[in-house]
C-alpha cells in the first residue's frame, strides 16, 4: 500500500512541493538500493538505474536548497526556526532593513 507523503510547512507552498519531490526521490533511490542489496543484483542496468536515481535525488535536493536560499519567506523562517529570541530579533531587524 502506497502512502502519500504530505508536509505541511504552513509558510511556503513551493518549499512544500520541492520537499515532497526531494523525499520521493530519496525514497526511490533508497528502495532500489535495498532491492539490489537483498537480491544480489549486479547487472549494468541495475547499476545505471541506481546512478540515475541518485542523480535525481541530488537534483531535487539542490532545487530545495536553492529555493530555501533564494525565497525571502523561507530565508526568514529558517532564521527564526531556532526559536530563540536573539535569532527572532535579528530576523525581524533584517526584515525591517530590507523593506
């Protein structure tokens, strides 16, 4: 039974979509790796597919990181995610200065 992943970030729908893509890519790569390890598959096709899935995950993760760095809202939320007052005030001051 396939379980649909859903991440409610509540602040950025693009980040949420990219996060889901990243997790799906990671799971596909991880599942094939496990399947190959359990079945002792050693074919070139299996290796090529594993490399392709690894590259897909790397691309998805890179898109997620680039978005987080370039999205003003995500950047702000990541600054305050530590939930300490010092980081909150720095994030608020940065937001005020950039406005």
